C-alpha cells in the first residue's frame, strides 16, 4: 500500500504539473505515455520490439498522436493515417507469405487505433484555443471521481456483481456511485465557472465520462483476462502499466470530443 501511495503521489504530481504547463510539455508527456502503452500492448500480444508489426504500429501511433497542426502541418489527416496503417499491416501478411497472419495484423491495427486516437484526444483537448486547461480538468476530474465513487460506494453498499466473469470485484452499486460522483464533480465546475460550461452540458459530460470510463476499464479487464495477466507491465509499482492507469482515459476523451461535449 505504501509503495502504491508513493507511486501515485509522484506520478500524479508530475502529470498534473505538466498538464498545467500545457503546450509541448504536456504533449511530450502524452506521446511518451502512448509509446510505452504501445510497447505494453505489443508485449501482451507476444510481439518483440523488432517485429515488423510492432514497428508499423509504433509509426502509426506516432502519426496519430503527434499534434502536427500545432507545428503548422495541416495536410496530415487521421483518415489517411488509419488507411495507410491498414494497408501496411495487410501488405505485411503478403510480403511475409503469411508468417504475419491476418489475425495478428487485425489485432495490431485495432490496438494502434485504440491507443492512438485515445491519447491524441487528450492532447487535442489541452491544445484548444479557449478554456483548454478547464476542459482537461473537468474530463479528468469526472473520470477520477467515477473511479473513487465506484470504489467507496462499492465497499459500502456493494451487493450485486456488475460483471463477475470479467471483473469480479465490481458491483452495480459501485457503478451507480461512480456515475453519481462524476456528475456531482462536473456540476461543481458549472457552479464555479458558469461562463466555462453550462449546467446541462456538465451533467451530460459527467454521466458520459462515468459510463464510458467504467466501460473502458471493463474492456481492459476482459482483454487481460483472455491473456491471463493481471497488469500490462510493472512500470508503476503498485499500479501496473500505462494502459492499466489510462484504460478509462483513452475511451472517455475521444467520446467527449466526438459528441462535442468538449467542443474541440
């Protein structure tokens, strides 16, 4: 527990500090996190660092995550990156005479888009022209409130299992508590800074962040259960790897952006 607490405090302080600084500092942190996450994903799927699938995935990830527009490059589009990544991965199945299988190519493609779009959305929100830090804070605080609320409500009132075959410790009561906690925190932002976010948007944002965040957590739990592992890596003592800590983030941020709850 002590190790977990120390790691959490140090990592949290670094993350919040760079998020407040914003700009290239925060973007660099997220890019590094995305790269580590890609290595974790490949390792979980038994791909070595020099496997052509992993190399293609890493290049595709960087193309998705690096904020080219902030460097004045506007012609690189996500749609083109995703199509080219698909083309390269499928071409590898041909060039290797099926030593790279279609299943491996498909899984690698899925993981790259999953991680790439997720981490890119975090950067996009922080690089917004108006209220960028506020939008980042409300998204993260809603996610964290859902996690904390689910834990404490689950401990206090949890009786009915939410999805025992995937995550045996999660309860329906905990999930509801997480949703309530997320909405309350989002409402506080609307009360403190009404010019920044309207009350209705805050309520919907808190609701969506909680549901999507919990679903993102369950997605990783399901995948790790299939692979027979507890954590993606041991990078963060007591916390697991980057994907273990960000599984809800990489689902919530794209959804909030795509639904325009965060008007990027």
